[in-house]
C-alpha cells in the first residue's frame, strides 16, 4: 500500500492532496487548491474570528467513498 498524502481543507472541509493546496492567510492551516482558485484564502475559523461572511462560491462537499 502506498503513502496517503491527503489533508482536510479548513475552508470547505473536503479532503485533497496535501501537495495541492496553500496555507490560510491568517493562521497557516491547509486551504485546498479549489478554494484558492476561487479566491478563498482564509480558513473557516479565521473567517469567523475576523467577522467575514461565508463565501458564496465554496465548493460543494465531496462525496464520501463507499466503505
């Protein structure tokens, strides 16, 4: 079995490859490439702390694979 290089995006909650993301502008936690491409650069916790609204363009939650 190979290594798994996945992290949970702290903005949208989707699990993405760790190498395909950027740090939150405020705290440095993982933000996925999809969120970054959509201009989202703060994690959910930092948006709440700074009083920022939830972005309307968050990607939809990814489907969970069947067990």
